[in-house]
């Protein structure tokens, strides 16, 4: 059963992934994705989803950032307004017939090259 977070109350318990990307020639875009993740502390599942997106044959070439948010039906103390999504003055968005706010859970910037050090056996 979803619980309220920081004074807001969730509409449904599933986290939303806001996926930013570059489409070439300086064009930026993005999409919202359901995650199937209901636990705001399941960082391992969020990072696994980021890893899956990074290995996707098409999306991996374009993705720059993945941001996980909860969707709330009451304004939290600090609503999260995503850079590429328009929001009202109070930080809300219209989604269908509902007015919703986002609350930031985790943001992963994957636009930089990732370097993993591996000890090589000689």
C-alpha cells in the first residue's frame, strides 16, 4: 500500500523514469517510462533499469540522464520540476484529468564516459 512521502501522498506506488536524450544536431528530447518499481529505497532496481537502458541497441546511443520520481496528488514541500517538462507555477503538471507533482528520488547522469578500473592479471 503506497505511503505518503514528505507530506505528499502518492497517486500510485510505481516510480516514473524521466529519460533525457540527445537526438543529434543538438536536439534534446525525452520520455516518461513506467518502472515497475514501487520501493523508493530500491536503488539497486533503479540502477539495474539504467544499466538496461544503457545496453539497449537504439536508446543507448541517445540517453544522457535517467531521473526517478514519485507522482503525488498533493503538493510536497519541494516539488521536483524536470528541466525538459513544462510545469505550472506551483510545480504541478496536468496528466490526463489529474493534477500531479513529482518528487525526486534519484537522478543518474550517464552523459559522461564511465571509466571502470579493472585489475588486470599479468
